[in-house]
C-alpha cells in the first residue's frame, strides 16, 4: 500500500531530477549527486522530525518548507517579470548555486516523499529504501535527459516553476501537507479583513445605507468562494508572471545587421526558441492545476459514520455505552444525533491519542455546521477543510469542534440534553448568521 | 579562386523506368549566371528542381553552397530552400487575393517573420513602388513577374532559380525583367540558374549548358559564343 | 554628486525599491498569519507601534517620489534630444542605437519617413522623426497616483484618530471639542441612487466656535471641525422611565440604543436591580420605515433575572402600566452613531484613485491608437559617422522594420530620388 502511495512521489522526483539536469547545464553528474544527496538529507530529516516531534509539528515544518518554496517561486517570478531592468543576471549562476538549488529541491522532494512513511512506524529500513530509490531515479533521469531533444530548453524561472509545482503536487497527495486548503482559508480571512478595513479607511457607508442588491455583490467578498479564487490567484500568478516574462521578453536588437533577411531570421529564431521555452512553464501550470484538484478532491477516504439517533431519559440524560454495538475506545469518531421538539443536534465522541474520551459538537464556532470526518490522525472540517489534530479535539477555539460538557463513568458517557441543545443552538445561530462567515 | 556553389557528380534522377537526368557532372562557381537550355523533356526542370532542393536525386552527389543535399533530412531540406533558394516561375504563382506587398510578405513569413517596410522597399527596387497595394489581377504580366522577382530576392538567397521566367512575357517586358535581374545580381551577388528555351534570354547568362534527353551535351561560356 | 548621496539616490529611485518594501510587508504578514487569524489587523497595529516598520512604510512614498523625479528628468532629456539639443547624449533613452559609416545624405530617407506619417525636424547634421503621442504624461500621472496612494496609506495608518459618538437630535454634536453646534434635525429618506438605498441628512446649527450652519450626508462624508463625519449605524435616543413593585423610586435614564432597523433588539440594564428591558422598533402596519416617518412604536420585554415578567407594545411618548410595573418612553429622538475621523490620508487616497483613472483614460487610447515612435539620425564624430537612435511605445515591429530599412538605405546608398 505504501509503495503504491509512493509511486506519484517517485515519478515527481524523477521529473524534478530530469528538469534539474536539463536546467543546469554545468555538470550532469554534479546535479545528480547533489540532488540525490539533498533527497537523502530530506528523507532522513523527515525521519528525525517524526521521531522527535509530534506528527502535527513535523508535518507543520515540512509544510512550512513547502510554503517557503512557493514564496521563493514568487520571488523568482517577480524577478523574471522585472528582468528588463536587471543589469546583471550572473548572480544566479555558477557551480555553488547549481549544487545549492539541486540539493534544496532534492531535500524538499525527499522530505515530502518520506512523510508518506510516517504512518509505518519509525523503522529506518523504509527510509533507506526510499533514499536508494531516489538516488536510482535521479541517475535514471540523468540518462533519460540525454535523449531529450536540444530544443527542449529549460530556463531558470521555468525550472523553478516546474520543481515547485511538482513539490506542491506531491504535497497535495497528503492531507496534512496540502498547502492549498489552508491557503484558501487564509485568503478568505484576508479578503474579509481587507474589505472591512478598506471600507473603514475610505469612510464607505455600511450595509445599512447600501442597496441590498449591491451589498449582495460586496457580500461575495466575504464568502468562501473568494478564498478559493484568491488562493488560485496566489497559486498561479507566479507561473503566469513567468509565462509573461518569457512570452514578452524583448526581441534582441538587430539594427546593426545590414541585411533584412538575416535580421528577420535572427528574430524568427528568437521567437521560435521563446515558444519552446514556454513549454516547461505551461507544464508547471498543468501540474499545479492537478495539485489544486487533488486538494479539492482528495483521494483520502474519510471515516464519516452515519449519526446514530439517541434519546434522553425523562430527566434529560443522554447515555452512550462505552462498549455496546459500538466500541467508543476504538480510536474512531462516532457520531450521534439527538432530536427534541422539532430541533436536532449532532455530536461525536472520539478517544484521543492520550486515551481519554472526548465529546464535541459536530460543528465548530466559526463555520457552517457541515460536520467533521476523520482521516490520517486528524478530523477535518468539511466546510473549510481545516485539519484538526486528534490531540486537540476537545479544546475550544478556531475551527475545533465545540467541546461539550459530559461525565464519563465506567459504563459509558452521560450528556445533558439541555446543555447539548443550548450549545448547538448557540453555535449554529452564530455560524449561520452570515453565510460563509468564518476564518 | 572562386568557390563552386553547385557541384554535382553523377547526378541522376529516374522516375521508374524513365531516366530524366542521366549521370551529370556540373560545377557552378559562386556568383555565376548559368543558363540551362534544351528542348522539352531534356531534363532542365529536373536539374533545377534537384538543385533547388525541390526533388531528391536517385543517385550521385549534389552539393549546393557546401550542403550535401542527399544527407539533409526533410526539415533540413526545407530550411535549405527557405534560406538559400529564391525561385521565379513562368507561371507567377502569386496569391490572387493578396496585394503585391502582401505577396512579398508571405515569402518573408515562410522564411522568418514578415516585415512590411522591407517588402515595400523590395518592390520599390523592382520599380513597383506605385503598385504596392494592387492585386496580381490588376498588374500586367511584366509587373507580376517583377513582383515574383521581389518575392524571390526578399530573403537574400544565395541562389536564384528561374524556370522560364520570361516565357509568358513580350519582348519589351522580357528585356526589362532581364535587366532588372542583372542589376539585382550585381547588387546582391547571388548566383543565377535560368532554365529557358529562348536563346536570347540564355545569352544574358555568363555560361550556358545544353541538355538533351537528360545528358549534358554542350557547355559554353558567354565569351566563347 | 558625491558617491554616497548618489548611491542613496540610486537606491531610493530604483524601480525595485517599492516592490521590495511591499515584499517585506507581505513576508511580515505571512509570518503573522501563521500565528493569528487576524493577521491584517495585527499587522496594521504592529506598523503603528514599530518604528522600523513606520520607516519602512515611509520609504514607499519617498521611493515613489524619487522615481517620479527620475522619470520626469528622463522625459525632459528625451524631449530635449528629439527637439535638437545637441548637449544630450541619448543612447540610454532609446531602445536601439547604431553607428553607420556612410556619406549618404539624410535627404534620401526623408521622403520615405514622411510617407509613413512621421513628422520630421531637420537640421544640418541631424534628422529627428516622430509619430504618435507619447504616453509619458500617463506614466507620470500613474507615478503621481502611486505617490498619493502610498502617502495616503502612510498618513492614514500612522496619524488617523477617530472618536465614535451618538449624534442626537436636539443635542450638541459630540466630538473631541466640547463646543459642537446643536443637531437641529436628522432626516432619513429612501434614496433613489444606484448605490445608496437611504439618504441621511444631519443638520447642525452654528456652533460657539464660529462654525456656521452645517449639513452632513452619508457619502462623501462632510467635515466638521476638522473631522470627517462618518455615520455608522442608526438608532434611537430614548428617555426610559421605569418603576417596579419591588423597587424604591423610579428609574429614569437617557439611553442611546442601536435599534435600527425595526425588529432589532437593544437592551437597557436597570442598575442595581435584576431587571432588564429589551426593546425594539415595531414593524408598522403601513410598512413605512418608522425612522423616516417618525411614528415610532416600541416592542418592550421586561425580564427579571431570566424570566420575562412583562411584554407589550408602547407608542413613543406613551406608558405601559401592568401588574405594578410602569414603563414609559416620554422622549425619543433619532440618533446616528457616528465616527468622527481625523485623517487627511483619505484625500490622498481619493486623489490617487482619480489619478489612476485619468492615467488609464489617457494611456489606453494613446497606446492603442497613437503610440509614440521616434527616430533620430545624427552625423558627426571623427569619421563623420551617422548615429541612429530609435525608440517606440507601441507597434514596435512596424517601426523597427522602417528604422532598419532606413539604415539599409543609408548604408548602401539605395536611396531613390523621391523615395
């Protein structure tokens, strides 16, 4: 199973290595060695992280690295767009730079691949096997690169685009490394705050005075969709800048040539090569699109049982037995539904990593109550796709499911029906007041 | 010493059982104006097509401008035609719905990128500065042929091939076209290979070769005639 | 210029400065976003309090001013070159510069240039030709707009002060100064505009400070004693009178209640008692907005601890007496909860938005229909060389093609009389 999971990562790494070898002309062997070295370093680093830190912190560090990669791509893209202003472009050449880039790319690819092994214990063997495979793939990519036609040119910005796109694609395969979903939420929050601050700064009147049909359009800026589209802008803009920089690179000056046909031939050659140079950047666009798709439609199957209807005793006590048809201590999320007077409330019980039972609403304090599913050591909010580590379920705040007071006895869990209904009412009332109100 | 731009050894072209060009050895120095004469079916056009990269020989060797045409791939041959050869046909093969300047620009497009000012200038050089926006149907035969010459020289070819370029022209237009070609050759220094039936047209060349049934039967220099 | 000031000037006026500064702020924002969900608000607060970030923010208007000055100089040099000032060497201002060793006169190319629609200025050893309109003014307006925008953001973020207070009919205008004029009338009408659904007018009598009669609307906000009057929410100022069987005496208090539109509830806590009054404007039967008509009827709910002990409807100025409880609203007035904002940055931001609009309106037609194209041929130097310059702001292919062709004509003397 793990081998199957690793196949896309292996392919990604092989393609990264291929592009590195083609992109850095200086020394195929040097690129392969530094790339493979970086891959090994990344894989071992991930192993150390998973041994030393709680999984969420380890994943957080790797995800941070991926975020930095995206930022670097932004830097490269802006520099590419500004290239006509650069007087010197030799800052980013030379052996040291090549080794550093290959090593960093390998390191991130190694860490992302190795994070897939985090569920298989902390044995060294699978990591060593991964490192060996990584090295073999890099060597194979080096051999394949010789057969690729010369017209397939990979410029610096395009190389960065492909490498980062493939890294992000790799990360989108894992729920806990995925960058797009959290980015969506951050953008949603930013858009909300920005519009609010902008209106305040420009003394623009509030919704009381604005026509309701116009306010509906402004309201779009506060919705979940703005987060998605905004994240798409952040995701794809660097690539579009790189495509722009290549496509609109100024034609070379040919005024010194005194034969029209030769002038035109040089321009045609330049335009021709420029078209080929677009291919890697456009390829990166495709890969990033795939990453977005995987983020929005993850292949992970969530554990999301149908809620079991429960009733309360005349004194308002809801009792869930510890070991009945359902074993509350199996580490899985168990959902329940309680109905009273035409209203209903959902909650779930789960045993956390610490071995304690927790009872929480199937809703959080900020999102619409779409509920939660369980996957890869986390529960996920279906509305905003935020992952909540299992060890923090039961704590309030953010998108965590709202904790519910309960008493745990030997036979099972007791919940007060009034408390449940009040908590549910308060939560749902808050989160459905403004459509999409949230983080 | 002037290098040969064309060098053939045992150049042969057969179509099934029919041998259009029998083993032919010809050398053409750079900058020469070579007239090729012969009656219909003598192999003149076959020779021109081979030299222009429009056809491939069945046997022998053919080097044009240092390129071994037999060794070139289809793409290589296309590049060779694009960058090395200019052709003027008896039938003008101008695009009827494009203006004179657009017809010239089309040749630029297939070579590299269009450049209107340069196309205009080329037409001015062949004396058609006042007919830039006219379509072929609005031009006389001589003017059309001059558009063809502008189209042929626009990409600065090393070798200009003419296949009966004056075949459809009256005497006055013929003289005008030939004078124009001579003037352009002196400016641009390209080599000319002119296939013709017409002895008078052939006489404009530095040298004339005569083909008969695919065989070179006579090779005369202008001063020996 | 000395070396250090020149270096500073080059750094400040570099086109990279503003993007770099913005990049730093983006990085800080990202850093904050890892810690808190309210990253933008935290960043704004951080900028206000942190000297380094204030300086960094101040760099934005300074750098854009430097850029503006640099580009104005550049534009002037370009103009002087094309109008024939020989003291300027313009190689750096043009896209292409070529030297030709030719004796051919400029007369031969003059007609060719002219037939292509170029205007020519010819002197003895110099020929300048141009066509179209330069987009430089749009660029300068754009830079000015950017300068205004950054200045506005800086001023607004660092120096904005605001005070929120209720503007009540018959009461003096609130604000930092205690000497506001009396609010004569607050009027709300249904608006007919495409943006605003309501029209609000606050009429204020002359104040003791010499301020004249004033009237304020919703947008654009008016200025009162140096502050923008920014109406936020509507409400009612109620005089609440309440007595209960278990209370000694009568409670009476002016309450400013944010209770617009009708149905929105507001609370009045009766001090030192378990009573709480919850009131809202009742939806009138005629469907008209009570705030507009002034015919106000209030829904009242009295709760003691968590139990509702009394509820009913109370017309403005009326009284509700039941079970020993007495609730009365003898006086009610319209109220607008208003922010008084001192922020001159707003002017800059408004100015910037207008300037961006003007720049776009200038640039778009010029760029599409009349892009500037220039050529300059200068003869001189040791071998009487011709130096040719060219630059274009659009349609570069056709311009360059003409330019190259002219160079060919000059070079090989393919100049035909009369073009």
